[in-house]
C-alpha cells in the first residue's frame, strides 16, 4: 500500500508512526510509574498502620478497650479496614468487608481485590503474644493474625483521569507531529520538485538545462551532479547523432546523384553498347562505394552496443604488417613510396579485426603521402603494452583538428570532395572501435610535416604462447 504513496506521504506516515510509538510508550511509562508509586505509598501506609495496631493491641488491657481504640483508629482514617483474629475467633472486624482467603505478608507487595465496586489493597501481619501486655487480650494465648486493607478508590479515579489525559495528549501530539512531519517532508523535498520542474524543460531542442547543484542540500548534490553528467552525455550524443545524420545524408547524396545523373544522361539518347558498358561500370563503382559505406555503418552500429571479439588468438604484429605490405605494394610502387617496418611484438586478439585496423591506417598513410616519400611502421613492446605507430610525411594537421579525425565522415578538407579517394570517411572511426573492443586505444600526432597514428594494445601475449 505504501508503494502507491508519494515520498512526502510516506515520510509523514513514518514520522507519525514513530511519534505515536514514542508518545504512547511514554504515556504507558508514566502511567505505570504513577501506579507503581501509589502501590509503594499504600504499602508504606499499611505498614505504618500495622505497627500502630500492634502498639494498640500491646497497650490494651482488655478486649473492650482494644475495640474502642481500634474504632477510634478507623474513625480517624477513612477507608481503612481491619480484621483481627486469634485462631478461629474474631477479636475485631470491620463490618461489611470480606477479606480474601490469603493476603500478602507485610514485607511484600500488597494484594489488590474488588468488592462491591470498591477497589481494595491489603496486607497481613502476625502479632506475637510477647509483644502484648501481660494482661492484654492475647496474653498467654496464641498469636493474632492481623488483616488490614485500604480503599484505593481515589487512586483508581486519579489513574483514570491521568490515563484519559495522557491519551488525549498523545492523540493531539501525534496529529501535531504528523502535520509537522508533512511540513518538514514537503519542505525537505522541495529541491526534488525544483529538479523535476527543471527536468520537464529538457527537450530534444533544449538539452543545455542543468540541475541546480549549489541550490540543493548536500544529500541531493550527488544526484544533481549525476543528472547533470547524464544530461551532458545526452547532449553530446545527440549532437553527434545530428552531425552523423547530416554527414550521412551528405555522403549518400553524392553517389546517389552520380547514379541518377549518369542514368538520366544515358536515357536521354540512344547509345552504342560500349557507352552503356562504361556507364554501367561507373554505376557499379558507385554501388560498391555505397555497399562499403553501409557495411562500415553496420559495423560501427554494433560497436555502439559493445562487441565481443569473435576469435581470440595470438597475433604477431610485425607479420601482419608485412602481409599488408605485400597487399599495398602495388599502390606504394605507383607513388614511389617506401614501406619500412621496425620492431616486433605479440598480442592477443581477433586477427581479422586487428588487420583491418592496421590496414585502415596504412591505407590512410599511403593516400596522404607525397610521391617519393616513406611510410614508417614502428612496433615497440614494453611493460605489458605493445605500440604500433604508422608515420607518413605530408601536410601538417592543425592541433584543433586532430581530436575530430576519428569522428564519422570527418575530413580535413571542408569541401568533402575527394575524387581520387575511394574511402567512405569511416576508416578511422572503425579503427577506434576495433581498438576499444581490444581494450586498447588509438592516438594521432602531427608536427613538422609528419603525421603519426599509434595503436596501443594492453596485455601483451608472452612469446611462448604465440602461434606460428
């Protein structure tokens, strides 16, 4: 049931219940302590009267005088009752009162009982003959049994009034505590309402809103900071999504426009078979580019949700680089570029994915290197980390541009037109995703006409475990 209540209502109910438990417990404690105090007072009172009766019995020479003095005692002490017996003989007895068969002895807690709407409390005591006068009523006889009782109606009345007062006070205090609890809970949760109102203003077009960290209590500061961090991530991801959508539309528009234009031109007039073959070949190239772009985007989409390495195996980085040198040898010869490798290292990972990451960087280096230049691949291994860096000469990339090189479809050339390139603009983004899947990283630096991309792999595979 509490699950459907608001947090303010829950705190109010909890505070009211705690207050009720404390107040009711305090009322019970006060009532019990008061009742216990009355019992102690009555016990002391009855003991005092027992001593007085013992004194009267010891000083009374005859039964008549004893009865007379006991009558005086009862007359001056309202609500006091006495029953004095010697064996089965009643020496003195209060009229109209029946004592229970057994009363508590003088040294213990008095016995309580009720008779004719009267509440009574009594004790019993033994009067030894040696304590009486030589010619007294019990002289030379058996001991006397004294039963004495006190009417406690005034105490009962007082306890009833006290109980009613405590009950009314507790009820009123619980209600006041509940109201104060509601006021305190509502005031204490006011920052949450402020944060809620602020969150309601967040939309897809307005993601710059932040929670008021300084204006909320310390207990809510961590929540506000976490929400601000979340909003920051959402704003960044949404901006990236917008940029990606815009870039994707731009990248797809170029090949689609090329296909549409060539098709329209070919349909404008009749042509020979050779012309149609050239047009179809050109269209096939555009379709291949679109297919690669779609494939790359699907791969990146998978990395957004995290990917597991399909096949883990020992990989020799230098062997993979040499295999790629053979693949890119024709491109390098065409531009008179020298491919150089230094160092070696072993890692554990997916061979195809690692080769694709290196291939992307190597292809990028060949594409942007001038003729008669050199592409250097340096491999280093130390302290459980392997690093592969590919360095090429060419144009120096501005420092403010370097962090964006791994963004999807980003190109340093703002015209986005690279007729000499068959790339899709996703190679560096894919390389970054592959390194993230391997628990590594990719970085770039550019200065004095040299640009270097470095792959860093963690948890290097020992030499003894590297396969052939």
